[in-house]
């Protein structure tokens, strides 16, 4: 069995991204109960950015998975 160095790197990056996104979500939850309109607006923008970052992270995982698994319509190289 051979390992794919690219998939290892992608897994490490995904773990790192997940930690950062988790920390960002925790901070956002802390400031979410503020009554200051400017803080609330900033939190809304931060939330939208966080959602987008999470979607990009998922897309990266899907693309990485697709790149290392053979497609169903492609013949295997045997």
C-alpha cells in the first residue's frame, strides 16, 4: 500500500482549518449576546465570513477526495 503525500498534506491542512474555524465560532458565540448595534453588525459579517470559510473547507475536502479516488466512468489502469 502506498501513501499519497498530497492527501496527507490536505488532511493536515483540514485539521488546522477545523481548529481555526472552531475557535472563530467560539469567539463569535461569545460576542453574539451583545446589545451594541455595531458589535452585532460586525458579528453578522463575521458569521457570514465563517460560513463561507466552512463551505470552502468542505469543497477542498471534496476536491481532494475526488482527486485521489478513481472516477466511476474511468477505466482502471491494470
